[in-house]
């Protein structure tokens, strides 16, 4: 028994369908790869976001290192410099030495048209 012969037209059509399927599979693969390249978990857009976050984290680390060095320097001064300790006590805690006089100056608002000049008090109406 012999197999029926296919016509050249039928063979060409089957080869055309095969080529179309291969082309469709390749096109789908290429589109998937391109989509993954841009939008995937490790895609270009995610990479740029991660790169910006990394740069910001590096900047924060650099600032924290500077702050850490300043704090270490302040700790060293507090351990070794009695004048620095005294200055800190005066500034932050408001401490004074025995026998010192503390003057507290407050800004007084001008009331009822009176202006204070150097050593004198005059009414505003006397000035042009």
C-alpha cells in the first residue's frame, strides 16, 4: 500500500503554516523578553528606582558618618577638656558660678507711643 501523494500546493500550505507558527512563537518570545527587560522584577524601570534608592542611602550613610565623627569628637572633648564641660553646663543647663550675677534681657514691646532712645524716653509725636 502506498501513501497518497500530496500535491505541491498542500505541501506549500503546510510549510507556510509551520513557518507562521514558528514566526508567532519567536515573536511571542521576543515580545516577552522585551516586556521583561523593561517591566520585570529586575527590569530597567525597577533598576532605575533601585539605583536612586541606593544613591539616597549612600548619601544618608555619609551624613550619618559625619554626624558620628562629630559626636565622637564631642565625647572626646567631654572626657578631656574641663573648659568644654563648663561651657556646655553654662549653655545647655543655665548654670552659673558662685558669685556671678545673671542679667536676663527681655524685648519689651513699645506701648502708648513711647519710644526709648539712648538714655532718653520721648513721645513719638515729637519726631517728624
